[in-house]
């Protein structure tokens, strides 16, 4: 890979960000990140000044450890954990982004995650969070943390901290009953008013299925 035009490096002392769009906002020279829509229907647009191709749309090409990320609606980078990112590279010139052809016509933003060892060593539950164990590949153990709302709040406390989470829940393994139904429960955040549910899976006979649904929170 050619030398990057700009590089951001993160470690365990770096601040956390709600998503990867917020992670690059205002930190890469020549990159503009704008938020579209209200909080409940949030999406992002990213523009790299000085590059552009009439054949490739406006969004840059995103890479996660070298794998392209499809982002047609400006929400794909909201579903990655910013704490897992170790380095971000910006490729925006013909000599750097040009190796990706038309796909890199609007520039390239490449994300690199920490090694498996470093991620496992730093994945410690924060105060007020309950770890949920991911069941997947046996050599990689991941946890998704959700707030604990079963603890009592002191009567003297006027209000607790505001829950600003964008990604509310992720369950990697779930099975349906004989009627094709299943249930799950998860806490909502204080700012979300519309929940975007994405379901992906495989049927008993090996057919892939997927679905997306928006649900209004009353």
C-alpha cells in the first residue's frame, strides 16, 4: 500500500467516540463530515476536498483492515466500535488513492483495528455496564456492553447520566421457535426515538436471509 496522505493513531488513552464518523470529524485535513437528519434518523455524509469522480458518487471508499465497507445510506460506520480502531489512514491523491481505480475516485479512508491480543486485554467492563458474551468463532471472544438499569438510584440523586448510545444491542446467535418467532429485550438510550433493526441469518436449509425495519419509540 502507498504511503498515506494523513494518519491518525489511537491508543487505550484516546477518548471514545459514538461512531467512526465522529472519530474522523475535524481530525483529517481536507475531510468534511456532516450529519444529516434528526437524532432518530441520523446519517452522515463525508467529503474529501480535492478529489472526485463522476463515476463513483460522492462518498469516499471505506476500508476496514483492507476490506471495503458498503455505505450507501451514510450509516455503515455507526456499527463499529471506535475503541477497536488503532489507526486511520487518508488516501486522497492520484498516487495514493489511484491504486483503487474508480472506487477510490473520491479518496479512501482506511481503518485498522488493534490486534486480537490488544483488544482482548483492553475489553474491560465499565462501571454500570453488563458484559454480553459473543458466541461465534471459538478463537475470538467479543463482548457487547449494555447499561445496567437494574441497579437502584440514590433518592438524593436528581438525575443520572444521559445515555447517548447509537448502537443499542447486538446479539450474534439467536434461534427461532417452530413458528419462526423469537424474542429479545434490551434497554433503549435516552436520545433514540426511532430504532433501526437489522436482522441477518441463515435458514435451516442454508438459505441466507436479511431484513431491515424501523420502529418508532413511544
